[in-house]
C-alpha cells in the first residue's frame, strides 16, 4: 500500500453546511484520499460524526475514504464504518487493549488497517503487530481539534517508525498542523501520507493549497 506522496484533506476544516460539495471540491482539487475525523466526545473532547455521514458522503467521491477513529471503543462500530464506505480504518493505539484482534477484524471487513499514536505514545507497542498493519498514523498534534500547531519533536518519531517498518509496505501518515511550510521536513523524515485540514480548506483555491504541499515535498 505504498505509493508516491498521498495528500489527504481532512474534512474537519470544511464547511459542514455544504459538506457533500466540499468533498467533491477537494476531490477535483487533487486530493488522493479523503480524511474523515470521527470524534466521540470521550477519547477526545470534541464530537464530529459517525457512520451515517460517511455513508452519505460516499457517492460524492471515488477517492479512498480514510477514516480516523478518535473514539474510546472502536470495536463497537467497526462493521458500520466499513459498510458505510471506509477504505481505511485507523484506530488509536491508546484505545485498543486487544489491538491484534481489532486490526485483524478491520482486515476481515475488507478494509486496510491503521493505528494512530498520540504524541506521547511510544512506537514500541506496534512492533508485534506490524504484519497486521497497512498504515501507521503519527499524530503531530494532540487529537481533537483542527488548526493546532505542528509538534516538531514528532519528526524524530516519524524517522523511528520508518526505521521500524523496514521493507514492509506500510504507509506512514502524519496528521495535525501540516502546512506547505513543514511538509518538506515531514516527508524527509520518512512520511508518505499527509493529512491537512486548515491549510487546504481555505482561500480561493483548494487546488493551489494541495499543489503547494506537493511542491514543498518534491
Ligand atoms: C485532529 C484531526 C486532524 C485535523 C487536522 O484531531 O485528527 O485530522 O483535522 O487539522 P489541521 O490540519 O487543521 O491540523
Ligand atoms: Zn485525523
């Protein structure tokens, strides 16, 4: 599941009053994936949306739906997130006491399986599930809100993850505070998928914003 740089706009920063049009707009603007931030008001303080919205958005884009579950009990609704149209389902390491089982379940549902690490979470816990993983999401802000500043210390963690995965075809995705100003450093550290919300859903041209991120990594 590796390829050239993947840019995944997070619809958290979109205008929710016209969310279907916003998804179409970033699709046409050159998004590779559509990043869907699910928040439960428990694992993180904020609340967003669940499977019904993902299902409603599915006809608006053929791009990969990259579902990021910031929820305390992801196992309860994995089937629903898959049947709603998710292509990738990423759970949080901190929320999964039976991570091996959770990842296997995601793959059994026909989705790619991802694990996300909060900024303070060490990468060591992933060592024994690498063969069950398609994606590792390194959080570069504390999850829950868009528009926060990138935590530069996380560049070291990205490099550690790159070294840990060796030749495995695992995507290294980075989420939080990504802009055209830091995208070059992030990719140089070893990431190959960038989530960006507020730096893409702004101004007159989403296409220019996506291109600026790509250009910064070229
Ligand atoms: C944060 C979310 C991110 C967020 C990124 O909890 O997981 O995907 O939307 O937003 P920006 O790019 O504005 O930091
Ligand atoms: Zn996210």
